[in-house]
């Protein structure tokens, strides 16, 4: 069944005798406008914000030194599924709703967490060549690259709301600090980056919860949106 079809859809099914039967189905033009097409889709953004916030906070626990460094192994699992797959799913629903910005944001950071998690898994394998090398310059460049992308997103948020402006300002700062820490091998700079990253996570968490609360109450209970 194709709800977007305006005329005819051909569906094929397997018959009991092993053959294939074609069914001719006439479907109405269900959706004539974008608003009609997305009327039954809820707001996916809170899930994306919470997935980003929770995963980022967990990693920042390590970077700030609040927890044991071995806890990073636990973060990997959440990065792959909650931070990664969760945000990718949100991105898909956002593009269906017609939001290119949200699609780009959640798709980018969802892929970031998937990539980060994969690299961590691979580098900890005893048979992997990745575990034999360190790439301080490469890591610095890679983190600076994400800082530049976040800065571009920050510029776009200037036309949105104070919550998103704050999140992306903090996130941009976090990436550039992490880049500096990786390039210089500075644990102190990395710890400062961890504090900024944790504030970023708090901002994203607040925004996600605020969107849910305001939606349920039907008015602006929590400010900033």
C-alpha cells in the first residue's frame, strides 16, 4: 500500500501454489499538500535532542575526569544506538516533515556518534592496526572540522531561538577546545572542553524536555523556545 499514490499501485504476492499474483489496486490521492502528508507525524526533535544530550553528557563525564576512563567503553554502546541510530531515525522523520535544517543537524551528529563508536570498537581490538598508532594531528583536524560545521549550524540558529543558539555556541566551543587538546596533548584543555561539552548536553536536554512539556500543556511553560 502506498499512501502517496494518486492513481494505481501494483502489489505482488505469493500464491499457495508457488506462483506470483498481481493485484491491481486503485488508491485515492490521500495527500495533496505537505501539511496533509505530515499531519500524523509527531515532533521527532525531542528524541534527537535527548539522544544527543544523554550521549554527550556520558562522554563528558570521562573528559572532565568525573568518572573512570574505563567508563568510555559503556559510552560506546550508547553512542552507537542512542546517539547514533536514534538521531538518524529522527533525521529521517524531520526530512519527511520538510525541515532541512533539522535533518542536516540530527543526520550529521547521528553519523558522528556512529562513526565515533565504530572507531572506538575497532581501535580496542587487539588485532587492529589502529590500536598501534596515535593520530594527534589527525584528531585535531577532525575535531576542528566538526567545530566548523557546528559554527555553520550556529549561524543558522541565529534565526531560531535562544535555546538552539546557546547549544550550538557551546558545542562549537567544545569541538575547538577538544581539537586544541588533541593537537597539544593537553589534559587540562581536554578537561575544560569537557565542562563546555557538559553544558552543551544540559542545554540540549533542557530544550528536548521543554519541547515535550510545552507541547503537552499547549502553551509555553518553559521559556527559550
